[in-house]
């Protein structure tokens, strides 16, 4: 599963977190959840199922961090950092947004970012996103519309500033 779909999961995770280290941690969590859930998987869209698990894991982590904020350890010991998978890096390079787009994406609220990533990066339908986020489809449409509008405003501000 990791070899076949790891790059896809990493791409979704990176777009949600906007941070390489957090995306790597999220991928690990997702792969554990996938392993546990394979017995109950019903044939359908594998990417939809993986996107749903990735998004739910991301939102769970956001909620956990809000309940228990932590301070990051100083990065004094770089030897402890493990190298990332080349396949995920290759995929990221192929699907990398410009820096300004990633910054604008990071400025969105978690709910807006999750809906927009699932729609515009992963390519899920509104119904699939609604199911993945356990949210009414009307709310999903609204979040995506508002997220796109906020992205457009941020990017327009960046362009007019240069």
C-alpha cells in the first residue's frame, strides 16, 4: 500500500499541512489507519478512501494540537532527522505549487483548506468531499467557494504588492 499509494498520500498531506515534517508524520499516521481499515474497505475509489483517511487524520491532529499545545524541540541534533522517500519528493516536485500559492493555502482555515485540497488538488466530487468530511454538501460548496475567494484575494494582494 505504501509503495503504490504513498506518493499520493504524501501529496495530499503536504497540501493540507503545508509543512514537510508534518506531512511525513501525517503519512505515517495514515498508513497505520489504512492498515487497520483494509479489512473493512469496500471496493470503490481507493484515492477517495485514502483522501478521506488523510483528511480525517489531519483534522484529528489539528484538534489534538488545539487541546494540547506543544513547543517544538530545538533542532540541535540534525543527525536524528531521517531522509524522506525519493518517490514522494519526485511527486511533490511534479505537483508543487508556487510559493505564493502554498502561502495563500496555508492562510485558509483548516476546514476551508481541507475542502479546497480535496476538491482542487485531489479532484474529489462535492459528494465525496461531504462524505469524507462528514459535512453536508451545501456546507462543502460554501467552504470551497469561500476558500477560492480568499485564495484569489490573497494572490491578488501579493501581485499588486510586487
